[in-house]
């Protein structure tokens, strides 16, 4: 009997590893396809003959993608009420996130044209990395990686935009980052009181390191405040420190996997 149970567990683990490998391959294949699409759009929009056509196509595509994402979100909500944690709920949430990202990219290309592509390349790499973290590591590390990445992006934007022609965008970014930190802190506290569960669905593992999550939020808040008070000259080095802290977190959670 014990031998049968061991074999069943081994088969389940093997099946789960195969599903994870296939999912990661699909995501990186889609990332390469998106990179090829961005390169193609970048070349077309640099051509005066295709500039207007590409801009208007991105304008209308952004609205269509938002509508599709909203439809996917509604379907996911309906299915969640019927069967929380179902397979199709997760798939629809994935599709909704993909359509929102594509809509944002299309809108950004229409709004700032060729200047959007360097940022979109960085976002594409970041999203692929975060998806890898989401599937391999614990959910608490994924949450910290998202918040830390947003803080690093905010610091980078602050160092570049404050001395530019639109300094107000730097402060808008700081406000969004502050709201994100407050929201993350509130949601983390709410889930910690319920051992990671929300309506019967597990969002964080029961053994999540909640004290470390709180420390991450407070440390990032302190760094953002220091950069705001000291100025853009400090922001770049603060961004490097934040990325270094993210690397330390990755090492810590990698050791926990072993």
C-alpha cells in the first residue's frame, strides 16, 4: 500500500513538472513572438509611409483589447462563483492580464510613438521574469518581486523625468507607487489573518513569510521617501539598491526550494 502511494505521488509530481515546463515554454514562446511584433512595429512607425496607419491601428486595437479583457474578467467572475479555483477561472484571468498588457502597449505606442519601444522591451522582459517567479517560487516572493520591481521602475522614472520637460509625471509615479505599497500592505495583513485564504481560494501559502513581506514594504517606503527628499541624483543608486535587494530575495527563496 505504501509503495502504491509513493508511486502515485511520484506520478503526480512528474505530471505537475511537465505541465509547468510546458507552460513556461509557451510563455517564453509568446514573449519571443511579442518581441518580434514590437521590432516590426518599431520599424514600421519609423517609416513615414506607415506612421499614420500604425498609429491609428494601435489606437483602435487598444479599445478592442480592453473590451476583450473586460469580457474575460466577467466570464472569470461568473465561473468563480460557480466553482472557485476552477481551471478555466485561472485561464481566463491569464487571458485578461495578457489583453490588458497588450492594450496598454498599443495605447503607449499611439501616445508617444517610437519612444515607447525601449520601455516596452523592458516591460516584456520583466513580465516574462515575473511569470517565471509566479510558477516556480512561493506566492509571497512573487508579490514582493512585483512591488520591488515597481519601486525600482518608479525610482528610475524619477531620476529621468524630474529633470525633463514633464517633471509632474515623476510625482504621479511616486503617488502610484505609494498607493501600491499601501494596497499591498493592507492585502497582506488581511490574508495573514486568514492564513492566505480569500473566500476559500488560497492566494498565499500557509507558510508565507509575512514578517519579511512587511519588512520589504517598509524598506521600499523608506527608500522612496529618501529619494523624494534627496533628489534625482540619489534615485539611480537607490534603484540599484532595490534591485540588489530583489536579488537577495531571489537567493533566499531559491534556497528554500532546495
